[in-house]
């Protein structure tokens, strides 16, 4: 009959999330409060990072990086012409400040006849000069729409004082009724750089760039009527600058008809900006400055805004709820990632994906014409990190408690390193039986059953617990797994659930150490109590089925199989062999130790196949060990001669019961040259 599929199985991710959430709920109140606080701070960073000191500086820097990387690379803009006062102009005029207005008037008269769409003058006439009357007369006579720089104390307190403002207003009032109009040259210099369009302030005339584009008649300025978003700066595609510039003194002294025609070609149909391109004067830091290493004259910022309007590059604003939504999504993603109670390598790809999204999204928005100034980028990352730390710390805090409990519980049966390995990698512990090659140990306390009938139950329990505690400690110290306790017997094995290269050696040394621990225990018992018997240990190497066995209500991790029975019978054989610790040949060969001495071949009780047995004897002389090995090897070919040699060794060691026993057994061998234990 086909088995019914498990419809309750959940995806691995859901399982990990459920485990993580369970751990968070198990965290302490203090840890939960800290987690909530960190998540809330993360939310604030993800939404309001631009308004937070220091963090806002990081946002500015990342915005500048985006602006530089995504800045369009263009050829020289043929729609805008700059006519500039340069350092060489000032040298030629022998006048530095204020700028020569007679030269400006002469240049304006020439430009007025060249067919410009509009002329903008980025120079404040805030101090009187002898040429002012001439300049006013020229401005009033302009046929080309002309816009004259205006600023006041309320918005440009660092550029103009009260007296200067009064003079500027007086001069501009003389232009009423003409084609020359005041226009604001105010720029926003926030956080040390001009990144966005200036805000619209009451009482100020229209911004210079907007006024000029409106005069051009294209209508493209309408989309920017209330625009205060970012300025789109562009980078030159070649050695030529983005905006063409001609020194103003060339226009002022222009008499050659051919030269005039050439200049007219540079002006006709263009927006002309007149201002300074003077080193260390009116230099503006832009979003590109950190990467180009240069500032630009203020007049070029006005030119960039005019070009942005002409291109219709109106950045789509990001609404407040959209910023909230994206910020909360990233915080939620961080929390879910922290709840994934899996290995680091499983979380790393997800972390990299989210980091790529947080870094890449602002660049994508910038490339798509969406306003990213004011949209968090660093805030998303910082908020994500805080939320991740907050939730994962709660998971770890609860997990640490669980791990300590699990380590303590497993540590009663498993060595510390294996217990830790299973906690870290629970899949290593097979939940069903599997065949494994094991190094198996059985121990027993001689005569304890008879002793227990002579003592009060409380005394028996106390003695047994002390004894088992000593032996268990020895097993765990030697990297073994405590399989079970059967009365006073201890069953242990090596090789599962995790096999180690030195399992055989550790198991061999453990058996000898258990016998020594048993002897120490015998000496420590109150002399008034009946004497305690010796500890006997049997060891075997073989295949067994290892896993969790039992019913739904109770399971036990144990090993089953013939190899386990063989080890148990070897332990029992100690009584007949006059030994305390014996091991099968299969076990001794794999241990890598040189302390074994052979004790012949026996047929264990209830078995048919004989077993070669060995005893650990680290203090037995090496020469005698070699002689004993030769004598035992002789048993198959000449049992009588072998017995004589063993007799000689037994005589040399009269206090060695195992040798005496071997001598007796060698003279009573069966047909397979093995002694059958009764």
C-alpha cells in the first residue's frame, strides 16, 4: 500500500523562521526591550536619516557619489552661452572690483543685436560706479529679454548688506517699463554644497534661470514652477567644457564685422549668461566636486538649471508614505533574516541580496529620474543593521540558554566536543537506525548484586551513583558515548554519531582507565562496609545498528547487534580468564597501542566462533611480551610446546593470574585450538 504523503511538511525557510521566532519569544524581558528599542531606532534611521546629524552627512556623501556616477556625459551644450569676466579680463581692464560696468554696457549693446533668446546677468549692482547711468540707459534700450541679478538681506545675508540692497533696488527701479527685469540669483548652499534648487521665498522675483527659459517661449519652465528638487549636473564627454564661455571684453571691443558674425553664431538662439569666471570668487561646491576636485562659478550652476529645464529633467519626487514603506520593508527584511535560525552560510546569500538592493535601489531611482536627494540610502543600511542586530541578539540570547541546557543534558552522555557538534549540526544525529562500525565497551562491578542484598537501599543507591559517576566521567573524558546503564554495568561506544580518527585508541585507554577508577573506588569505600569487587571490562570492534529506538513517548539513542553481545560476553569472560580488562583481536589490532599481550583463543559462552583475546598490560616487560606472543603463536602448530613456554613465563610471574590461567587453558584446548568457556 502506498504511503500517504506528509501534508504537514513545511518549507525549510518556514521552519527556520518558526524556530527563530520561538527563540525570540523565549528571550528575557530585558532582551526583548533592547530588541524593540534597536528596531525602533532602525526604523527612525531608515526614514529620517537625512535629518539626523552625522548620519545626514553620510547621506550627502552617498548622494554625491550617485550624482557623479549617474551624471550624464554630454558634448558641449549648444543652447547656452556664457559671457564671462575672467581673470585675464580684469588684468586687461586694470580694474578688479566692482566689475567694469562700462565694459558690460558695451557688451550688452553688441549682444542685443545677435538674436539671443534671453540674457541673464549674474552680477549684483549693489555699489555705485561712474558707468551706472550708461548701464541703465543700455538696459532700458535692450530689445532682448534681459534679467538683472537681485538679492536681499533676508535670503542672501552673507552677500549683501542694507545699504547695498537699497542701492540695488534704486538702480533696478530705473528699469521699470523696459525689457530688463530683476531676477533672483539665490542658490542653496546646504551642508557645504549646492545640490538642490533654491526654495521659493516670498517677495523675491523669479529665479534667474526660470525667468530666462520663460522668456524663451518654450513653456518648459512651467514644469519647474515650484520645483525645489535636486540640480542635475552633467559631465563633459570630452576636453571641451559642458558650457561654452567667451570673455566679455571680446564683445565689448568687437569692431571687426567678420568676428562679429562669428560671435553672433555663438549667441543667436541661445540663452546668454553674463557673470564671473574668476578664480576664488563666487566659486560653488556641487555634488560633483568631491570626485572632480573642482568647484564651479555660480554662473555655471544657473546654466545647469537652465539646461535641466530645457531637457525636461524634472525629478519625480518621492512621497513620505513611499519612504515609510521602503524603510519598513527593509527593517522587516532585516528582522526576518535575523529570525532565520540557520547557519551563517545559509544567511550570507540573503544578506548579500538585501545589501545589493539597498545599495542598488538609489542608483536605479537616480537613473530613472526619481528624486533621490532626501531619500535614505545610508539610513536603509544603518537601520537594517540595527534591526538585524536587535532581533538576532534576542535569538542568540535565547539560543544560548537553550544551548547551555542542551550541552548540559547531552554532556551527561556525550563528550563535550561531540555534544557541541550535534548542537551545531543536528542533522549529524540520525533519527533512525544506521549501520556503523563501533568500538564497544562493557563494564561490570564484580559481586555488586550480592553486595546490594547486604546493605540498606539508601546506601546501595549512594554507592552506585558514586561508582557510575566516576566511570561515566572516564568515558566522557575519553570521547566515548554512554549508551546505557544496566544496574552497575556501563555500556559505551565510539564511532557514532560522529567517528573520529583516534576513536580506537581512546576507547582502549578508556577501558584501562575505568579499571583504575574502579580500583580507586574500592579503596575509597568505608571499611566498615562489605568489600567491593573489581571492575571488569570487555571490548570489541564490529558493526552495529545505531540510532534512536523506542516508541512515540520515549526514545533512546543506542546501538544494537551481535557486536554488542560479543563485547558483553568478553566482559563476562574476565571472571574465567583471571583478568580485569580484555579485548578482541579486532579491537586490539585497530587501537594502535603496543601494550597488548595475547591470551590465546577462546569460545565465548553461547558462541560458536572462537575469538582471539588480548589484555592491556603496560607494565609487562617487553621481552616477556614478545616471548608470550611467540608462545601463543605456537599454539596452532604445537600446543604442548606452547604450554611449556607459557608455564615458564607464569613461573617468572607468580602473581599474574592471567598467565596461570592461560597455561591451564592451553592444555585443555578443543579441536579448533580454542578454549571453550563454561
